[in-house]
């Protein structure tokens, strides 16, 4: 067979080289849970990202679907057993974690805790061992608890760097933007809405008072947009009727967030995304807000900005639930 057949189409790898000159750093990205509903399309999107020079795909279910991707020039390697997890992680700059079970109708994200907490804990134990300086993008639910679990695991291992741990809440921002643009008549791609708090139900707090472009939506409209953003995940879970939760939109959101992390690492200025991070913006130890990304991960956790009375009320209402979810994660990691 002719393994030396030259590729005719320019690959993402060639593009990366031609954009970046000598100064584009080599970046390895690992996806844990790469064979799943999110993992597959997310891996494909990461493969197309010119900032990625090596892609490592790990899943205990094996990664046969992903094998065809290794036929193109960004080196892609699939790893399918726990013994290979170290190889999958070694040298990673960014580790994206969509491993774990998704919701079925009638479940809350917290109902996934019993299964996903253990998965996240074991994956983070391996990250601490094999790539302790990597940036971690946590997608597995309940994000409000899995991020604190990761932090505890890293603390125990002595590798915790609060600047490198991110709960991915980009999908909440995409939903808020899309729903707002539909109502305000703005162009979605030119619309922005910060979303703060956490990633479950009422802990998801879109700040429509800070939306750009601004508009004069009624209180009823703002209330309806807020609820739709908070229930966006549940809407998909119900529509899929037992076949899981958002996958393609999450892959897109995850690719946007990982790209922002890579740009930050590479020194691109003014990269700001909302994310659930260690925070002193409120009295809670973890909180989602706008974050400026840089060469070390979090460069600056930005404040909430001016809130409407409705948002101030939402903020107070979400704190008990968010605190409980954070504490549940910490307790699990300490006791297990
Ligand atoms: P899925 O079941 O389709 O895929 C999950 C994959 O994880 C499977 O391939 C499974 O084999 C793998 N996996 C399980 N345990 C593993 C382990 N120990 N190591 C490596 N891989 C392992 O589920 P999905 O639809 O891709 O969703 C994955 C997770 O993402 C769920 O917890 C879901 O709730 C969450 N999610 C989060 C967001 C968000 O906004 N943060 C959005 C959508 C879904
Ligand atoms: C989402 O927001 O779509 C995810 O968190 C998945 C879910 O369970 O809703």
C-alpha cells in the first residue's frame, strides 16, 4: 500500500505553520471522554484548530470512530485503556474533560454526581501525576461540584494552580446570546451577554442588563429570557427523550473555550470568556464570571459589573444552591 501518498488538500497542520511562523508554540490538547456524544465532535473541532499541534484522544469505551482522523497531518493518537492514560496526558497543555454520564428527562445535573464525581476524581488524579501544569477545561456535570472536586484532588497532590482550572460555561453564554438576539433583533455573532454564577438551573445567571447591543426589553421579556437560558439544558434533555443531553452545541462551545485558553497561553491579548473558576468576586469559593485569559491561564477574574435589581435578586437566590453543590464536591473529594 502507498503510505507515502501525498496529501493534496492543505491540512490544519500546514495552516498552523504558515500562520504562525517560527513563534507559534507546539500545543498538545487531550480530550478525556473523546468517544462520547460531546467528545467526538469536540475532538474533530480541535483537530481543525490551527493552534493544536498534537491531539490525544482518550476514552474507556475506545476511540474507533476517531481513528480515521489520524490519517491527516495533525498527529492524533487514540488511547483506550486506563494503562494508556499516562501516555494520553503526558505533555498536554490543555486537557478537556467531557467524560461521564449525561442526564435523562426528569433528572437534575446533581443526579449525575454519584457516577461522575468518581470519574472526574480518577481523571484528575492522573492529570496531577502526568501533566500537573496543564490547563483543565471541565465539562462533566455537575460542573458546580466537579470543579471543586478537581481542585481538591489537585490540592491533595500538591499540584493545584487555581489559574489553570476552568468549569466550561460557554454553552450558557451561547444560549443567552442566541435567545437575546432573537428577541432584541440583534445579530447573534455581534451580540454578547455575560453569564455568571454556576452551571445548573437558577445558579445560571445571565446578565441581560449588560447585553450588547443594548435594548429596551420589558421586564417580562427579561424574565422569560432568563428562565429559558437557565432551562436551556433541560429543554435539550427533554427533546432528546432519553438519548442524552446537548452534544453538538456543547462541542462547539467547548471548542470556543479551549481555543480561548490556547490563545491566552500563546500570549494573544484581551481574551475574555465567562468561566466557573476559583473566585473572590462573591463570598463563594468558586463562581462563574468573565475571566481574562493569559499565558498562565486565568490572568484576571473580572467583577460582576453593575447589576439590575432583578439580577441582584437572582444572585442572592442562587448562592445557597451553589454553595451546597461546591461543598458537596469538596466533601466527596476529601472523603474518597
Ligand atoms: P456520553 O455518554 O455520550 O459520553 C461520555 C463519554 O465518557 C463516553 O464515551 C464514556 O465512555 C466516557 N467515559 C466514561 N467514563 C470515563 C472515564 N473514566 N475515562 C474516560 N472516558 C470515560 O455523554 P455526553 O453527552 O458526551 O456528555 C458528557 C458529560 O458532559 C455529561 O456529564 C454531561 O452532563 C456533560 N455536559 C456538560 C455541558 C456543559 O455545559 N458543561 C454540556 C453538555 C453536557
Ligand atoms: C447543558 O447545559 O446542556 C448541559 O449541562 C447538559 C445538561 O444536562 O443540561
